[in-house]
C-alpha cells in the first residue's frame, strides 16, 4: 500500500507542506494547482523540491469543467488541457485529475463525454501522460462513480482511467460493491477522505467537514477494501478539505494523515476475504484490561498537598521506590504514584509544571505487542532513565506530551512494583472509602487536536468512540467525546476547548497541555463513600441547590433520595440502563480535580450534569475577593 | 416594540449575562433554565437581580416533552410542571415556554394535546401563570406553528397561548401569511432568530448556526411584519444558539442583539401596509455618495515613508491644516489626509499604533440625519477636539474603534476643507497616475466580529451584503464578505481572520484592530497608470509567473495581453459583466497596502486572485534572511 496526500489537505506554503508530508512518511504527494500557482518557483523547481524530499508526485489536480462542453468552450477546454500538460511535464508527473463537469454550460450524454475523453487521451498519450476521471458528488451530469466508469469504459483509451474518491461515493451512499467489478488497471488512483455524519448540502459538507479516514463516520475502510479486492495496489491518497486543518500545524496534520492510512491498511488487511495488497502486518489492537496506575509529578510542597487530598479520599501509602523520591498509594485496584523526584520516571528531560497527572499506565494483554503496534502507527516512543536492576517499562507519548506506560502481568513487567518498590506500612487514621478502580480518565485538549487523539487511541487500543457531546461552559462550548471499550476497563473522555476562558481551556493554558484534567474513581456505594470522605475531612464540590430542585422534578425522585443527594453534593443521572451518581472534589493546582462515581448499570458519563459541575468548579478558580455578581 | 433576549444567547455566568443585557438597552430577558440552575442563588435572588437591573423576566424556558404523553409519563409531566410553576412564582415571571414534544414516547393527536394543555392551563390559572406553546421544527408530531395554533385554539383556555419563533417557521419554509390570521391576544410572545442559508439537518442548524435578525439570510423582518399585522405589540425576544456567541464577549453580542431588533423594527415600520406597532421613527438609511477622504495617522518618520509612497502613486499635496500638522493629498476625487499631529483630528484620547488609516469619511446625502440614525442604532458617537472656527464633523466609532466621519455638501460641513485647510502648491516631479476615486476599502476584523460589523454598516447605510467567500491563506481560512451599494460608491470588503498566522490575522494582532488593511483606487486605464507608477519609482507587488501561465490558459487570453499583465504584475479576472485588473503595492508598516483596479463592467473583487496576492504579500512580511524553502 502506497501512501499519498494532496497538498491542499494541510496548512502552510508549498515548501512547508512538502517538508511536513515527507517527514510524516508519505510516499507521494498530489500537487493541488493553487498551491503550485501561488509559489514563486517554476514547475521544474517544484518537481525537484518534491523529489529531493524523497516523494513522488502522484497527481496534478484539479482540472475542472472539461467534458461535454459546446463549442467554443470545448476547444478552449482542450487548449487549457494542453497548457496543463506542459506544466505536468515540467513538474515530472504523469497523471491529471479531471473532475466531472459542474458548469451549467455543460451538455449531458455519456457518449459525448466519452468522445471528449478519448480525444483528450490521444493528446495525453503523445506526451506520455494519463487522464483520471472523477465523479464529483455535485457534478452536473455525472455525480456517481458508476457513470464515470461507464464513460471511461466507452472512452476506451489506455491513457484514460478512473479516479475513485471515498467522499464522493460514500456521501451519496452509493453501493461500494459496484467498485469490485472495475478492472484494477483502469483505476488510476484512489482518494480517501472521511467526514462526520451530518446531513447537509454535499458541497458545503465536502469543503468544510472532510477529515482523515477513521476520524469521521463514513465506512472508508470498507470502501478501501472494495478497491483492494479489485487487485488495485496503487496509491491511496488523502484529499481533505477542512477549515481546522487549514489553520492547524502542517506537521501534526500530516502525521495524523499518515497514521490514518496505516491504520486503514491494517483494518483492510483484517477483513474477511482480505485482499492481498501489500500492507505491513502488525499486532492486533491492544486490549486494555485495567488502568495500571496514574503517576503524578509534584514538587515537595505540591506533593504534600496532593497526598493530603489522597488521604481524605481514603488512599494509603503502600510502597516507596528503592532509589527515588517516589511513593505508591493504593485503594482497591487504584494505584497512584506520587513522584517528587523532579522529573521522576520520566527523567530530567520531561518538563512538567505544577501538580500534574503526567503519566498513565495501561495494563494490556501484551505490552510488547502493544508497543510494537504503537510504533507501526507512528507513535513516539519514550525511554525513561532506569537505575541498575530496575524495570524498564515500554512507554509512548500521549496527549499533550504526557506518557502512556504499557504494562502487562508477565515477567519483570508484571512484578515491576515489587522489583522497583519497597512495601511500607501506613498507620494513618484513614477511613476506607470503598473506591474500587479507575472509572475513567478525563483528558483535555485544544479542540483542534481532538481528532488527532481520538485516532491515536482508537488505532492502537481496542476502543470505540461515542458521538460528540457539546458541553456548555459559561465562556464557550466544549466538545466532549469518549473512547471506551466494551468491558469498561478503558474509558477516556476527551474534552476539546475552543477558547482559554472555558474551564477546559484554562487548564490547557496553565498546564501546557499535560492532558489529564480529572480522574474518576468507582465506588459500589456512593453514600457510604461520602460518609467516609466526610469522616476523613474531604470537602466535596458544592452544587447549586437549584440543581436538586430540578433533578427531583426531572427524574421524579423520592424526596428522601434527593435530600441525601443534596446533603452530600452528589449529582444524579439516569439512562435506559440504570442510575449514575457523581461526587466531585474542588479543583486544586491549575484546575485538576477528582470525581467519584457509582454506576448502577448506567453507561454514560453524566454529560447533562457537566454544566452544573463546571459552574461550581469555576467558582474555585475565581480569584479570592472577586465579586460573584 | 419591546425588546427581550434569552440568557442562552450570550456567554458568561448569569450575573454577567444580565449586566450585558441591561447595558445593551433591552427591556426584558428570557431566563433559560440551565443558566438559572447552575447559579448559586435562589429563584427570588435571581428575580431581584433582574429587576434591580431594570429588566423584566419575559419568559421562563424551556419546558420539554409535555403534551401527548401516555401514563405514567403524563402524570409525571404535570408534576414536573408544578415544580416549575413554583420556580416561576419565586422568580416573579408569569409565562413559561412549552416546546412541542420531541420524545419518541409521545403520542399524536391534536385533541389529546389540546386536552393536556387545557388541563395545564387550569393549573397555571390557579397560580396566575400562563403557558406558551411553541412548535419546534423537529417536534415529533407538531413541528409547524399552524398545528400548534390549532392545539391552542382547541385547548380553549385563557391561560394557554401560542409562542412563535421565526427560526422554527422560516427554517421549514412555512408560509408566514398563516400568521396574519392568529388573534393577537393568543400570541403570548414572539422569538426571533436568523440563520445563514445552508441546507442541513434542522436541529444541527438551529443549535449551532442561529444568529441575530439581519445577520443571516432568513426573511425575519417579513416574519415580524406578519406578526405585527395581527396587532401584536408585545415582546420581540431573541433566542440565539450560536457557538461563536457562546464564546464571545457578552457585552458585544448583547449590543449586536439590541441593534438587530431596533433595525428590524425600523424595517417593519417601513413596509407597505406598515403595521402600527410602536417603533421610534428614525431617518432613512444614509445613502453614501462617495468616500470623502481617508485619514492616516503617522508619526513624523512614518509620515515621511507614507508620503513617499503616495507620491509614487501620483498623489499631490493640496492643502495643509491651519493649526495642526495635518496635510491633505489629492488625486482625482481621492483625498488622503496624513495626520502627523499625534492623535490628530481624533484628539489625544485616540491611541493609534504605527501608520494606520484610522478614519474614513463617508459623503452622505445628509450627515446630520445619518448621525441621528446611527445614534438610534446604538452607534458610539465620537467628538474630536476642534480649534476655534474649525468645523466639527459628526463622527461615530467603526471597526476596531476606528472613526467614520459623516460629511455632506451642505453649509460649513461642505466647505470644511476650505475652512480648516490652506491650499498649497506642490511642485514635486510626479507623473499623474489617473487614479479617479476610491474603489473599495478593505477592513480586517476578527472572524467573530464579522456579523457585528456587517450589521453595523447595513443598518446605518444603504448597502447590501454579498455571500461569504472563503479566501485560502496558507495559514488558514479567511472569510470575506462585501458591503456595497448599487451605484458602487460604497464598497467595503470585510475580511474575517480566524487565526493570527494568516495575513489578515497578523494585521489585526499588530494594529490592535484599527480596521482598514488596504485601500483600492480606481483607474480607467490600468496600463497607463502602471506606466506612470513606474516613472514615479513605484514598486508593484511581484506576482508568481505561474499565475500568468494559468490565467492565460483559464481565460484564453491573447499572448500579447498576458505578456503585458505579467510585465506589470497585474492580476486579471472576468465575470459575466466584464473584465477586472488589479495592481498591488507591497505591504508597509504592519501589513497595510494599496491596490489599483480597473473595472471594465466587472462587479466583483477578484476573490479568486486573493490566494496569489496573499502569497506574494506574505513574502514581504517574512523577516529578512529567512529562507523561503
């Protein structure tokens, strides 16, 4: 499988785009004409720039409004094509994309179109060039790849073939089975794009909402599998029009694109009747069995504050690191590591700022294989500094540069806490709070980076993403989306902040994007837990009394229950599967907080309560002495 | 006409929202339930906060999924309503919005719904409260105000009435004539929202794209006129769901909302068979006859550079101010004022930064009336410091705090340049460049502020707005929209920058939003002008040679013409009306530049050329010595 991307898909001027595309690992690049026209160099310069970066030009595009034109427009279209052929020969590329005519001047009739393509094929052949015809979803007469293919068939010219584009086919819900009967040698290139499923005008949707395969909701992998079944083994090329991508970092977007294609290839390879096209094999998506531990970085003073809060939550010290100022706290299956060693596991190269949960350890079925898959999917490896005899844990960079350790229960890795740590007795007076395991980890990212991290997690780990939920912060919308596996052992909520004044945006701005904004622990009895916390001196986040009046009315709660909720500052939700209870800590540090939840069958995350939780949390961020009204 | 706005329409916490709404001049406010629930105070506190700010609570909303429920959901819905009635009485408001049921559990049948409303009306009457029923465009059974009205009619209860919402009616293209037969006393309140015309899922469109009346494309004024014809003279209330507004400044958005309602009232008043509802009369929209002058602020050194460029453009000094360091340059009907007086006309209170075209003077039919209209539409007046005997020109604040002077040809105002200025002879060796008048003024704003300024201009001045055009800057999308009048004497292009790395965004960041990024002058012979400019030592912006190869192919240009264009760095465009020629200066200062255009019948602004112009301009912004590739 050869990978390519159109220059229009990423931001920057042409040299910057080519650098990013080459660095991301693509084999080829489509030159989008405007990127080339706006550039000062001649076509030969551009061709050399591409080749100097180890890339091939896979396509020159687009050539619009060609077929079915009446005279004199027809002659002018052919003249125009000859001029573009000149450019292509200078660039050093052989394939041009002709998209189906959208002009109101164009005439219908597939034989007329086929005749035009035959004539164009003759001209192209003289120069050793090839014509690829693509059906735009909004083409005036041709807007279905099946019709475009019929025109190519009737054009009957070796230099004229078909270009398939997943967006144009899938946005119109055209049966992808129709692809399987096209001869592979007549498919000149395949373009891929995904998009979120929002019912809207096709042109508007295409121009603004396209995204990378796997980032949207279209069955792009199934489309690619149908293509691969023809025997096609040429380029799969990304052509993405997306307002966010145009304003984003060219390097990050190109990297996302490359990951999306590798992941797509892996998905296609695993399909029943897997086509035999050349994709490098990699291990299965890793199955996360549990959250192994979460590691906090803190200086001495911050660590004292953090440990104070952990104690009110019922955590006990379990072990200390043999050589570092690192302590392991535990409750139920929850392990929290407080690293006050100035860089800790991560070594001095890792800069953290304030109390930060900068690393999470995922207990997977096979850490080595998970790491291998992550590497195949362009993840950035991380090597910590380890002392003699200490266990080296495979790790990759995750959200905001934070770490994801990959652990399993085999060999030294399965015993790292015994090897690296010494058990200690904790005789503090702490009431156990019945916290059993990590329910979910909430990470906050800039809105632009949400697709990046959704793709990152979903490609490496066995997980599905939920639909986007808009959370209304008083200062703006925060988009929330969850990655979760079927067993519930991996649940990561990603919140995308559009501006700095939202709670989520403030957290990103203040922590330089370390990612984990809150940890939610599970209890099997929220009221018993609340009583223990009270006994330990824990101060819950105070919720507006108006909330409880409404919840009582909305859910028809018994007064006895709503009184208990109100007394303990517990939020309540319900779905078709059951009930949900949520208890929050106030924020500390730069906006980090804890949550305790009880799920009685409930599957969600209490999104409808987020607005009340945010309003309450924001009060804690308000500088002392500032008026509330 | 009484004005109201829903708290959900603007950003902030409840007190901040109420402050902004009161300050903008609204009479009333709809309390959106979540805003109230997230607030710590009790309902009585909220009611007092509203009244303390001189506002009335016009509506409590929304109450969802009420009518047509099977038991036990029906009983629970009534219980829920009673709880909300408690809240309303504490708040001190009498009207609640019940939106049509969207639940899959709900049952159809308008008699069933009418019976439910009659029963609810009985309960409301006991408390002196009123029920307003609104058809959501995506209601399960009821999604048309005509059906909602039939239910209200059959409910036949004095405490049950109809709520109309322009979005729900207009998004479904329901005939607004159907409103004219509804009795005014059964319309309990009218909600207004506009939206851009994009064909998409109604719920998604409503939740993300609503905007203020006049900011979108829906016939909201016609809708309001139909309402007013019933004799309805109650509140017109804005209910806007818009992601930008939620993240924007509460003060600015509230001010926009108030302006939009005042302008709407004025439009309704002027309609044939104008309904007699109470709207304050104001003068007609001002007709702009010409751009009177543009004033630059510059320190001595900057002024020298600016004047140097003006001379290469063929401008001659015409007059100097009697008392200030202010000089008037002229060519054809173009007057440029260079103010090196440190604050100038604007007085020392006006902070400008670098060379900035901080003021434009619009020559209108009647400056006094234009000013009066601007005041009626909440514009901010500006009074400059004038010396004894000098003419005081009416002025208002425009884009980015820049000034708009309003001048006409009457009395002292018509002779201000003779009264305040002394003519001088300019014997510089300058070839005349045949520049005749200002073709257009290009202003750059943050993307979020585009609706604000489009509404500002279009409400005060006779002008129409063109559809949005996306300009692709290498660093992101820039939205462009034009305000123009039929004669072409007023043409303002507004460019909205989403990020700072775009050329437009850079300009905003560096100039603190002074607004005018470029001035385009009209010539009737671009090639003669180009020759004169060359003679004067003007250096045009250098355009990529690739552009000309493409233009020649695209338009089928004669080689002789395209060679001339290339030699002079002139950009070319063509529309159904004629041809267009564009010649640019490089940028100076913080990104300001000049453009010279010739229109041979052409109506547009060369938007398709913008990408090439931006690429060329950005090269001038690149620090010296930075590599290009």
